[in-house]
């Protein structure tokens, strides 16, 4: 059961990652530099989608994927351990 839940969680994370990539490709990021000083990067995405093009959004989606993979691996390890001790 834990492995199935992990697969669902991981799939949700992949969906978030795909949304990030689609928005990033559809609305490119502008780079503005002033006389060799520090550059600023701004997204051309509309306000509703601007929250998706943030480093925190990418980090959260990757953490969700990692949590799902962990759940799958732990669930399989746990079920294999039960099978070994039951035999």
C-alpha cells in the first residue's frame, strides 16, 4: 500500500515539475544588466503564473518527487522483509 501511495505522490511531483518547465518555456525570462553590475532576471509570465517560475516551486516539486520515491523504496523493502521473515 505504501508503494502505491509513493507512486501517486511521485507522480504529483512530476506533474508540478512539468508545469514548471511548460511555463518556463512558454514565457521566457528576461535578463537585465546595468553597466557590468549585478543582473536581474524577471519572468514574462502573467501574474497568475509568475509564482510557478520561482526557485522554491522547483525545490518543492523535487522534494515531492524524492518523498514519493522514498515511500516506494521503503514500502518495497518493508514488504520484502515481511516475506523473508515469514518464510
